[in-house]
C-alpha cells in the first residue's frame, strides 16, 4: 500500500515568494446621502416662490394699487384743504422767501389777504342765509302752486270740467311720490356701491399722479419712456442732484418747489424749462452735474442740455424725448429744391436743425470760419455743405486746398479757381503758396480806391492741421508749418484774419482733434464762426469754441463720437442763438458725394466756365499784355469774360486762375483799362495796342 498522501486542505498562509503575491485593494461603498431635512426643502421652496418674478410683479402690483388709493385720498384731501384755507398761498410765500424772491413773496402775500377777505365776506353772508333761504323757499313754493292752479283753471275752462283745476297739482304730487319711491329703491344699493365708487375715484387720482414708490411702478414708467416731463419730476431731479443748498431750499419750499420753474414748453423733439435757482446756489453747480441730472430725469446724458440764459441765477434745461436725438433729420433743401439760389451778402446757408427742430441757417457774409472735431465725425461734410450753398452765388470765387486728398472736394473741379488735393509736404507747400496768393490779392484790394466793390473770395483749407504740422522748409529755411513768426502758412492765415474781411477775402478751415500745436491760438481765435463736432476733452472744447461759449454751456466734449456724427456746437453771430446763450447745437444735413456733384453741376451752369488748376504755377515766362493783344485779334473790342477764357485757353498754367481783377490790374497798369459798353465790360484793341507801343517806346528810350 502506497505511503503517498495527497492533501486536500488548502493552505491559508501566503506563499513565500513575494513576487507571487497579488495585492487586492477593497474600496468601501460610499455611504448613502443624508436626506435633506424637511424644513430646508420647505425654506427653499418658499424662497423660490417669494423671489420668483411673477410673485414680485404681483407684489408690486398690490402695493402700487393700494398706494394709488391711499395717496389719491391724500391728494384729494390736500386739494380740498388748499381750496378752503390759505395754506397754498402760505407755501408759495415760503417758497419765494427761500428762493430769495421778495417781490414774488409780496405778491403772494397780497393774494392771501384778498383770499381771506373774500372768505370772511362769505362767512358773514352765512348769518343771513337761513332767513333768505326760507323766504326764497316760501316765495318759490307759493309761485309754483299759483302757477299750477292757474294751469288747472285753463284746463278746466278748456274741458268744461271743474275737476281739472287740481289736475296739475295732483300730477306734481304723484311725480314727487315717484321720485321718493325711486330714491327708496336706489338708496340701499347706493350706500353699498358708493364707497367702492369713491375708492375707485381716489385710485384714479393716484394712478394719474403715479402716487407710489418708484420700485412699485410699472417698468415703462420707471424707465421714463413715453412719460412727459412734469414740474414735479424736474423738482425731484434737482432736489436729488447732490447740491446741499439746493436740496435744503426745495425742502423749505414744501410742495411748492415748482415755483422755481418757468413754463415747460415744447421745443422740437423735447421740452424746455427755465429754472431760477435759490439764493446760495450757483449755475455752475448744476452744470457740473449734467449726467446726474439727466439720470434723475430718466434720460441719457446726451439728451439733456444745460445753458445759461440772460436772467441771473437761472439755468435753461432742454430735455429731449427718449431716443429722439438718435433719429436722423430730413434731407438738405439744397438736395430737394433744385431752384434754390444763394446770396452771399443777404442770404443764409441751410445747414440743419437746432434741438428745437427749427431750421438752422448760417450767414457767411464777411465771416472767417473754423470747424473742428474728432476724426470721422462729419467735419468735411458740414464744411462742404456751406461751400455748396455758396457756390450757387455766381459771384463767389473759391481757392481750395484739401490736405486729405481722397476726393471729398473733387466735385469743385471746374468751379474753384484753384483746387489742390493731397496729404504730402509738396501739397502743403502748394496750399501755402495758394493762401499767400490770396494775401497778395487782399493787399491789391486794400489799395483800390475807396468804395470799390469786390467779389467774395473764399480761401478754404480742409485738414488744416496737416499744414500746421508740416516740417518742410523753403530755400530761406522758413518753415511752412508751425506757429512762429516766420511760419509761412501760419502768417498767411493770420494776415487774412486781420484784414481780409474788409475786402471780402475770407479764410475757412477745417481741422481735427485740435491741440495748441496743430491749431495755434491766434488762428482759432481769428475765426468769427467757430463750430465743433464731438471732442474728447473740455480743454479741446475751449480751444474749438473759446472760454465764453464753454462757460455758457457749450459742451462738444459731451457729444457721443460716432453716434452724434454731424452734430455741431456753433458759436457765431451769424446764426440765430436764443437770447442769453453763447452757443447753439445744430444737427447738420448730410449731403453725399453724388448729391454734392449734382449741386456743383447747377453751380457750374451759372458760370461761363472755369478752368481749375491743381497746382500753383511758378513759371513767369510770359507777357500778359502781349497775350491780351493776341487773344483780342482783329476785333475792335472783346468782353472781359471772353478775354479771360481765351487767355486760359492760350496758357492754362499762367492764366487759368485769373479773375477779372487780375485782368483789370494788368490793363490799368498799362493805361488800357476795361470800360463798359452796352452794359458789359469790354477791352478795346486800340487801347491795348497803344499801351504796347508806349511800352516799346519807353524801352527804346531807356536803351538809348
């Protein structure tokens, strides 16, 4: 029998070899989540229900309508009390005293005395009223009975029945009995319904006055959209402005704070109101808080304008309708009316609309012009629209320099005497020489005999900051740009500003983002009409418009770049500005390039033809007198405008920019001046030939 034993028992001890050991990690199951207590779940449900928008809306509605009724009762009671007592007059007296207006206080005190005297008279009349009333009732009853009996007698005679004598009395008694029965039937329900009708009436009064806290009012009322500006809204906005003296004065005035306000009048797309500030409150304290005032009036900052009228301690508020200033204005009359003409001396350019919605027209007669603003705000379009209107006056001449050079003024080719377009230093040099040529023309006009009439000459430079910042210098080391005494462009502009107005030589400039470097002080202050689009800072606004306009409320720095494109703040005596103000805000018409080209085509049709050079010709190798003789030919006399046209065709570079004054100057110097024949100015061939012969004789004598 075998001794080998096979064990069937499994050893529990691990094997000796560590490599053969396999470690098994047992992860215990997560404990079950603890149930949320009932009170927590209930609290969350209650919080959700309470804070839900529908619940909040319902709560606001309940509070609102309850307070409408309660405050409506207060308003009705206050009105009744004011009607029966002199409290209203006393409040007005206190308000006038708080505002420092003693004259108004005396007037209200006089009214109070008259009210008390009339009330005393009515009370004395009550002593006699019962007796008078009794007598009146007795007499009225007797007359009524007599009238009814007389009517019964007439009926009895008519019907031959004596019983009809009392028929009218019986009918009257039956009618009175019917009325009594009706009252008996209606009286019970009326007592039940009457209080509800009274509450409804009080609710209606409170709803019309929005007599509830702002948080409980409907969303459209809280935002102010579509709601008119009322005296109470203006007074509350001023009270909450953060000016302690103003708030105290309004508090002392009680409910009569509106005594500070003048009439609220409709002004264009908004309303206007004058506010007489109480003693101790200065106008600049209100001006400096324009944004807060606008927000108190539920408006954006750009929808409220604060100006200083002539009256002392008064600010004028213009409050736009919500969103009205974001709507475009209509097209320019230059575009819609093809029969429109211009008159430099007496006319006004249709530029746009003011904030009141009235047409804003600008007189350009003998006024230098400066328009500035940030880039891409509509400066060129605003400046160009004035030139387009003036081009419809055939007597006006233009010298134009566009230092942007992208074609904004290309439609004036064939209309302007000179048109230079481009942003380079060479273009600045050309523009500078053009302005210096205008200075020479101005000097010739000044030396003319007194009383001589000169056609308007508009020297227009767009993007003038390029000229002021130009680093180029001429052969004598004189800079073209800059603002020193030897700066050529600066000095030429200054000379025109100083003397050009008297002889109708005017300087128009458009510039952007003004600084003391790109718009020197002497140049900007030399303009009679100064206008500004949106700017970045108040200091730039003062550069653009001057301290007086800004201190008077002008704030182009508060216009919104991009959104208020084409809106200008203008300081000029050439535009109608409300009395006491120093500036006006104008929303200009937009005239695109195609419409501008159509307008210049009409202007060109008014003229005999203009050849526009695009550079200043420096070549002087020509003889004007000989050329004049050549273009006259064999004709005994030729009209001056034809002579100019033939000279331009003969030598465009030399004569393309000539005007009648240039022709007259050359002929007068040679004693062959033009004269009038058959109502037109002409040049005589004999006079020119004689002048040439005399000049040749003088030359031969000097040679000998």
